[in-house]
């Protein structure tokens, strides 16, 4: 449970760590690494989309095959 300090309206946890977390890269290595991780994430999203497409294609083919077998 968070407690408030009198008069300030700030949580006690904010006064223990007054600075905010800086997520900006500090070195060139961190910039390159962040770019590589972001590119990897984009690649994984693309692969996921393609895999989903293949799964729907296979499922659709199975449904059509069953429908044709039952109708014929």
C-alpha cells in the first residue's frame, strides 16, 4: 500500500527515488543493439503473420476437403 507524505501529495516511493528511469541509449553500442532488437521484433511479427496465414490456409483446405467428401 502506498502512503502519502503530508503536504506534498507525492507517494513515499517517489521521494526515495526522485529521478526517472532514463531509457535513452547512452552509447553507440546501445543504439546499435536497440536497433537490432527492434528489427528482430519486426521480423518476428512478420513470421507470425505468415504462420497464421499458413494455418488458416491448411484449416480451410481441410474444411473444403471434408465438405467435398460429404457432398460427393
